[in-house]
């Protein structure tokens, strides 16, 4: 009998400077069936991409405008190393989003649930990807 490994959950990379919102968003994404990893900054996110082992490719990136800062060059490098996944930018309500190929711009105030819903809309799970064991 041959054993087949379960399909890899789609990986979402979350770049948020604030620890608790990042942890809560990761937990909510994991609960929804995604493989969510988090970083505080773009350089930290780049370091996460080395030695990934069993994880699949990054399929979507969520980045907070405050964590982006003026690191557009670093973001370009990150996107290139991830094969240019869709990017969801989270920005303040009155803030002008920097030019970029954003798939979606979400304005604060925003809930974790609204961000998860945006991920689900952009990166729907196949029925075999769901983390549910029901």
C-alpha cells in the first residue's frame, strides 16, 4: 500500500509589525485552513523563505502599510522570490496607498474576520485543503 501525503494548505505570508494582531490573524487563517506564517518586517519575511522544507509556495501576501515603510525595493525582491503572489495591503482610512500592484487595499479600521474574508475571496480553498476533520 502506498501512502500519499495530504495536499499542502495554501501558504499566506502576513507582514504586520504589531505582534498581537499578527498572531491573531495567523491563528484565524490557520483555523480557516491556510498555512499562515508571520513576520514583522520585509527583511524578516525574506529570511523566512530560506530552508522552508515541507511548506508550499507563498500563494498570497498580506502587508500592513506601516510595516512596508519605504521598503518598496525589499517588497519587489520578496515578490520575486515568491513568484509574484497577489498582495493585500492594509492601510489607514485616509492614507494614500503607495503605487504598486496591489490586488486589494483594505482600509483600517478593519477586523481580523474581514481580512480573513479577503484572503478567502482571493485564495479560495479546494475542498481537500480545508483544515476541518468533520
